[in-house]
C-alpha cells in the first residue's frame, strides 16, 4: 500500500514559494529555466536532527535508509478536533508496531479541514508527551504525521513560539 502524505508546493498561509524565470525565451535566452525556492521546513519535509539539536546531522548527512522501509499505519481516524492523542490511543491503534518500523499516523485530518486554512492548523488533534514517549519506547525508525502534531504549532500562526519542550514530538522523537 502507498500512503501519500505529500502537500502541494504552492503559496500557502504559512509558507510562500519564490517562483520566477531564470531563463526566458521571451528575453532571448536559449532555454526556459524556472527557479523555485521555499523554506525547507515547509510543505512535505523531513526533520533532520539538526532541526532540534545544534550539532545534529542535517538532511544532507542522512541516508535514505532512515526514511525508507517497512511501515505501520496507525489509524487514528475519529479523533475529535482540538483533542489530545494519548498513549492509550496509540496503544489501541498501534499494537502492530515493530522496532524499526516507520509509523504513519492516519487521522485523515485533511478531510475535515483543508491544509490551506487556518483551521487545519488551529483545530487539529495533537500528540501528548506520553504518546511521543510511547512511540520512542517502540524503537521506531521514523514517523509521518498527517496533521500538525504538536499543540504549539497552532500558535506559530500568530507568531507565538512556546519553549521547545512544549513541541513534544520534536522534543521526544
């Protein structure tokens, strides 16, 4: 089974995309070349250890083996908006997780709120610290979320940044 969690790269309420022609036939250039740039931490992305650890490896340092492999889909559909996902939720839905699995959380949140709206970011369910610690104890290889997994992410929309310890999945995992 293929689970596509990719988010289209287009201007968005959280991130902008710089798109312009570097080579243009209309200007007499021999090729048309489009430049595209955006914040690496936007859209679909991988958080390298450097995101949280000043001396951690960057994405350039990581092997694709870190994000390719067997996956366990953890079906969390039915989680209510603006509610905490507990360790008990994960235990009930993720008993099949094996060490070195890539965990793919499935809340189907994008079917409730569009990622293009503030509500996607402000009404989403979110992970508890105990849930993140439970996942850590399972010795997973990587994790993918289909929702903004840490409660303080919603505050970033109004430029309020909580201490890193409040971003529990970032802090623990």
